[in-house]
C-alpha cells in the first residue's frame, strides 16, 4: 500500500531529500555575503548550544511514542525534576582575600577580594545545558505520551483488532492520493484512493455510537460511489467541497469508475464524511495511524460538513493552477503543480521513479527552498535584510523592517495553507518564523540555533515528526548546507573554481554526503548522478517556482494571464524533468546498496573516507581528472567497454531473456541497436535496464503475447527513451484493465496497435518469424462462435493464457519457438495445427507459462529443443519452474536454464544438428 506524501517512500514527492538549496529557510546561507553573523565562517564559531536539547527532544519523542502513558509520565517527571534541581542548585563561590602587599591571608586591614579561581562559569554553563536537555526531554516525553495515547485510546483500535464493520463520521486531515500500482502474479492490484482522516464518531453494528478522535487511513476502491452532499448539514450553494470535480447527486446517480476516483481525489482536508466500512489493524507500527478503514458501498458515503474557509481558498488556488497547466506538454503539465504546491497527482510512476533515481525527489516535496525564493522576492537577499542597501520589493514599496517582517509572516502563513502542513513545509515555516522574529526585533540571526529551535518546536508540537524520514532528510540537508557547504565551497574557490559554481557544488555535495545513508535505507541504492543532476536542475527551480506561484495567484482572476505564466514556467519545469529522465536513463546511474541501518553506517564510513581522500586529491589535478573520467565511464558505461569488462551482452547474440522477476520479457536482435521485444514484464525498471544493457534504442515491433500484468505492466519501461514503431497483441482483450492500459499508452505515443493472427509472416533485418497462435477465428469480434480455423483448434480460449501469441522465429540459422503462456489445451491444439511440421527439432524453446507443471508432453517431445529457457522470479509463490517440467525437458536432451537461478540469458550460435549454441549468463 502506498504511503502518504509526508513519509519518505515510494510515491511521488514523499522525500525532502538532498539537493542544492533544498529545504533552505530564510536566512543567510553560504555565499550570502553576510558578515558578523554567528554562523560558521571567518566571523566566529558556530553556536551549538541549542543542538543538544533539540536532539534530546527528538530522540525522546521517537522512543516514547509507543510506550504506555505511565512510562511517558515517569520520563517526563524525572526529566522535569532533574532539570529544576540543576537550575536551583548553586555552586559555592569561594572567595580569597589578598593583602595589598600581594600575600595571601585572612581578612583584615589592607585586604581586597580577588576573583574566584578556576572556571566556575564553565561549570554553570554545563549545569544550565544539562538542565535544558532534561527539561526538553520532559517536554518531549509528555507530548509524545499524549499523542501516542490519542492513537491507542477509544473504541477504534479494539474494533480494528476484531475487523469490525462500522459506520463512522470522519474528518479528512490531508490531501487524498492514489496507491502505487502493484502486480501480484498475473494480475495488477486495483489502484485505490487513500486518505488520512480522523474518526470523530463511530457507530457499532448494535447501533451504539461513541465520539472519539482517532487517526485512520481510509482506503477507497474504484467501485465505491462518490460522496454526495448531505441535505441535513449542507453548506451554502456556493460552497464546493471538491477540488477537481463536483460531487455527484444522491444515491442511484450513475458514475463511471474514473469519475468516482476523481471525485474522491477532490475531497479537501477538513471535510467531514459519513461512511461505512470495515476496520483493520494498521499494517506497520511506528505510525500515527490507529487503524485502516476500507470504505464499503453501503451506506453510500455522504458529506456532512464541507471544508473550512482556508481550505476552500487553498483548494480553489490549487485547482486554478491545475487548469492553467492543462495545455502544457506532458512532463511540464505533471511537474509544475508539484514544484509549486506539492500537488503530485499528475506525476506518472515512470517520472516519479526518474526523480527518485537521481535524488531529485526533494523538488516535489514543497520545502524551505520554495519559501526562500518567495521571501527573497519580498525582502531581498537575507544577508542584507537589516542593512541600508537591502533589496527586494519591500524597500521599493517603502516598508519598514517591522512591516516587512509582518508581511513576510503573512506570506509564510499563506504558503503553509496552500502547500499543506507537511513536515518539510512546517520545518521551513518554523525556521522562517524564528528568522523573521529576529528581523522584526532587530537582533542578529544565527542559522544553526534557528534550525535547532525549529526542530525542537516542531517535535514538541507533533512528536510523530520524530519518526518521519522526510523530516530527517530535511533537517540533515539543511544542517549540511549550514555546516559543511561553506567550508567545502571555500576549499573549491581556493583551487580556482568559479565562486558561484563552487557554492553550488559545495552545497550539492554536502547535502548528498549527509543524506545518502538515509536514502540508501529507503531505496536500497546509491545514486552516482545525484550531484550533477542537482546542479543542473538547481538553476531551473527558482524561475519555475516564481512563475508557478504567479500563475497560482493569477488564475482565479485572470486565467489567460495564468496560462501565459504557466507556459513560461513550463520551460524550466521541462528542463528539470529532462534532467531527471536523462540521469535515470544512464546505465550506471546508481548502484545497489543494503537497505538497512548497518548498510547506512557502512555508506557513511565510505563517504567519510571519500571526503578525506578528496581533500588530498584536490592538490593533484591530474589524479582528479583521471578519477573523473573513470567515474564518467562507470556512469555512462559505453557498450563496447562494458562488453569487454563484463562479457555482457555476448558478441553476436541472437536472443536474450531478461531477468524481470516473475514475468516475461525477451528480445530478438534485429540489427545494430535494434530489437524485436516480446513482452515487457511486470515492472518498467527491470526491462528498461535490460534493454539498455543490450543497447536497444529502436524497437520495430513490440509483441505483447497476452494482457496479463506480468507480461504488459512494464510497457512504459520498453517505451522509455526508445522509438517503438508498432505494438502487436492478441485479440482476446482480457483482463480489460490491462488491455485498456496498453491501448492508452500506445495512443498517448501515437503507436499503432495490430492483432496477431496465426499464419502471418514478417521479416525485419536478419529476423523472420511466423505467428503460430492464436487461430484467426479464435474469438470473432461479434462474439459469436464460428468453426475453428483448423481441426482441433479452440473456438474460444479458456482464458488469456490460451490466447497467447506464439511465434516461430528464424535468425542466423537458429530456430526459436516462443510459446507465451499457452496452457495444455492450446498446446495440444497447436501440435495438431498446419504448422506442426515446422515445430519439430527447434534449437531454442522459450518454455510456456514460466515453466509451470501444466505442459503438453506431446508438444515437448515434438519440439525436442536443444536449449530450453525459462523466465521465472526467484522465490515466487507458484513453484515456477516446476521440477517435473524441468525433468521432462532434460529427459528430452535439452539444456535447461532459468532466470530465477541464472539471471539474464543470451543465446548465440548457429542452428541445426552440427551447429553450436552458446548461452551466456548476464
């Protein structure tokens, strides 16, 4: 199940990850030009006094959210008592009388009091610091205990443990989002709408009602009717609770699944709904969710109270931005709302994956960088905010410092309302509030104390942030930009790197170095292109943000102007998307890494070693240049060099079976950089990776043998960055959802779709093939049964498997038989088809249905392959490939290999009895 946007998971915009300028808050930063501040640099040491209390509160909140209220109270009382005692105890001050002649002595005439010896000030400071830590621990324990008790108390957790069916009044607390599409076996799990909500009143099956405030995760399937407005508590006629579509009428109003889903996605936060559903325990611990509420069809959901006025205003602004971007190109249309207000509803899984692989996902999680850009327009560079030469719109309008601070505070509040109070937004707003307070009072600002104060206040306000990966990445990135980036930038400038490039490179490298271990825990990989991609994208973030917010503000009053502004913003937004796609497409964009905290520690050690070695290497430009070339080759991985080093793909390969897990994806070589692809596997990433390793950039034909998800769900991976001339499929369009997905993707890219019919023959380059199955009249368009195409052929396939496209391929003297997922009835019919004479003694057999136990022995004996290849996923729950099938193939004299044990496979050689066939493991 997908997780919400404020958690760092697989979904669009969940991270506040590393990047130059990511999650900055208003205040002087590296290269801002401020002198005399308290931040690191030549002006003085870093003020770290607030860091221990903030870290102590953070750790206490993370550890005490799950403990009982009693233990939380014990920790809170102990911390408070200890802190008060430390503050109340005063050390004895020892005084010494000194005679005027300089000799020590007792009090007497001519004596004066000397200053105390030693360092009592240090002792007092240590005592005060320890007291502050203990008091913050007490406050965090109390806050975490109360928030944790809120999740555990009330009837909802107990009802969830019993999987009870209830009707409840819920208040939506966040923007709805779609679950990520998942493939289970041969079918794709339906995409559901997910909502964070609070149960305000719950009715049991016996009719008793209880009021409560329990957080739940609502799951709304595609067949659930859209909520309708309750006549009992409806709002004024002008109020609209939906963002993207109006609420439908009362029960009985017809609505298609897409319209229902759009209506649910349009529900605004603070809306109250009356729904019926089944409660279940939350899937994972450590979350603020007490239970999962899966909404049912009856009673039909209805709206009992519309959203608040601020949420309605924010909703209208966000809808206006979406309308202003409707006519933009695909990537810019999807990306611009995400860059501006964090609205990632249009981000496709493919684009989202590209942002994650390049560590650019932080640009989709609205954070301090967005707020910094807006405030910079108002107050100018923060380093000049208190000086006579300050810039920005405020001095041009004649605003004083205090009025400027109030205006900036109002802008910050509006930013939080429109962008939603996600962790990164809250942190940016809190840091901004501290900085604005300093500006309004005329005091000098200190960035590290501001960050520590923001962390402390946010953790006390919402202790669940202490367990948020997004919040952790946000704080780490900001801390790196404040503490590491200035020194690294200065070191680069000393080596004659241009100042602006040095600042950008230092910021990107510092954020990546600190955040990479946490990102590795989340994604099990380390990006090698994150720093250059962040550098390239950084220049486009500010213009796209400024123009996007201008379109957002203009849309309600002047839509044509908003569309023009959005069109201007589409250029930098498109550039960011292009950087992400290009970086993710590089063969060596990332390396796999253990997804554990031990792996994170190992990566931190490796990073520290690289940093220490880099300081020495900077003194030797030739070594730096050589290592840069080596890293570039590792990322680009040119095919000739990769083939020499790894032996993959083998020279002269004819047929390759990609390792895509539990699914099928095979490639037939059709010339330099060209290949006919048969099936796309269950996931876009593995098939795309395989095709890139094989050097395939042009696909004259993509054959999808049937519409099961393990054969077609990876379609976008084949289409990614390649020209596909034609898609050929079976005429049996089941499952309907996957068939519609294929048609939709093909139509979006203007790729023609044709039907494969037995007897059709085609050729491209050295390839020639003939379609063996399905028969021409297996399922006529009218649906009426007709005589079979040949004696014994099926008049109607029993399911999608028996409608699979089967091919007989000839290439370089090799004869290959590709059987798709044909079941025994279709295999038996195929062995009696007119093409039976051509099936005897093939060189390579792609075993049907992942080597399952359901095979026709007669067809196996007839084909008598020299090599049999099976595509199956390691550890799959179906037992593929079946030992009986493997034994039968070996008994017939075949060499049998499977991707679950041998990885990707490639066949080379010549056919016939005297020919030699080689199979190379990837």
